[in-house]
C-alpha cells in the first residue's frame, strides 16, 4: 500500500515535443487562460463597463483541458456528476434551507433552470475542475485501483480548495451585489456558516463520486507523462482568481454602509478588505504550494534521470 501511495503521489512531468494538434490545443488553452486574466482585470478596474461573465471563458477551458487529462468520457462524467449533485443541492436548499441555508437568487445572473441561474452550473464545473486538478497535484492521482486513502483524500482536499473560492466570493456577490440573498443573514458579512458547510458537503459529494468512478474505470497507467504546462495553466487561473479578489480592495468604490436581509449594517470597505485577506491566505497560498510541489517534483525527476543516465554510461 505504501508503494502504491508513493506512485500515486509521484508526478511524471515531461517537456516533450508536442504533436501539431497538441500545440494547437495548448495555444487555445493559454489563450483562454490569458483572456480570463485580462477580462478579470477589466472587471475590477471598470466594473460598470465590463459585464462580460468570465465563466464563459473558464467553462470551455475546463472542457478542453479535461479532455486532455481524461479523454472525453472522463470529463463528461465529471460534468454530469457535478450538474446533478449541484442542481439537487441548490434547489433543495432554496426550498428547505438544507444544506446551504435559506436564500434565493435574484435576476442578476439571468435565466434560471428551476430555481437556479444557468450561469451557476458552469461555475461549479469550472472551479470544481480547478480544485480537483490542484488536489491531485498535492495529494496524488486517482486512477484504477487507487488506494482508499488517495480516493478519499483527493476529494476532501479539493472540497476545501473549492470553498476557499467562496470565502471571498460570497460576501461580495450576496451582500454587496445582491446576486443572491441570505434571507436570515449571517455572521460573515451577512453570509451564514451553513453556506460554507453546505458547500463543503456538496462539492465533496461530487468529487467523491468522480473519484470512485476513476478508481473503477479510470486509467490504469501508474505514471502517465504529463507536461508541466498542464498544471501551470490550472495554477495560473486559480491564482489569478484569488488575485482578482485582492485587486477588488484598492479598486473598490468609496465605502458605503449596506444592510443585509435582516437589517444588519456592514461597511463595504470592510468586506472588500476581508475578502482580499482571505484570498491571499487561501487561494494564493494554495497556488504557491502547488507551484512549489510542481517544481520540486520536476527537480527530483531531473535528478533521477541524471543518475539513471550516469549508471547507463558506466
């Protein structure tokens, strides 16, 4: 079992000369990632002029990147599981208060499917995929016959990475922008603790179901060769999302008082500052940790290759 866990944790990084199709795919992925960065900057600096939903860049990025990592069947399974679980839990909570708490969506995000805006679903898929890939880099890959430890640990760690995003997102989106309304308020700038616990449960469920699928039907290659750019693209997008929350603070509008649904008054400058702090020590920290692990694995692999070449030469 210990050997299996070491193999799952090992990241076999390569810098091969890509085929023509791979080059084109890589250009598209970097293009979408950089477009997301640029759109995020404009969204912070010119919030009233730039209303383009950046998730429309991340969703195709996720599908293309996912098809490279897990051939189309794997990423389709991830999308379907995520849609079903998130849709059930969102509608259940709006109707009953479980698991997120009592809330409802306004019309700010456009058309809805049942009680949930359409744009919510690609958000679950895109940010869920980012968290999943980062977790596999830090914990290890989930593949056929993975250990129980890895099969459970990867979804668990990914769920915390996903909720880290919502820690900065929710107070701004709900209390300031009124994209959704917490009808009973909450201690975190109008957001209740149940929201984050509900997020942890919901995303853990669809991560765990996907992990179980991979353990049964995923690749059985113990050490697939993966280009470093595969992870660098994910780290860039996730880190920049965190940086976006940090930039919100210096570029935020003048401080105003704003009341939540139960009449509790909050300062908007406090919300922007706190969410910036949260992003630095959650999302940006996770990104730095992933970069450290990625380059450490690359250095270890180079060293092992050099030792192997030396042995072959003698």
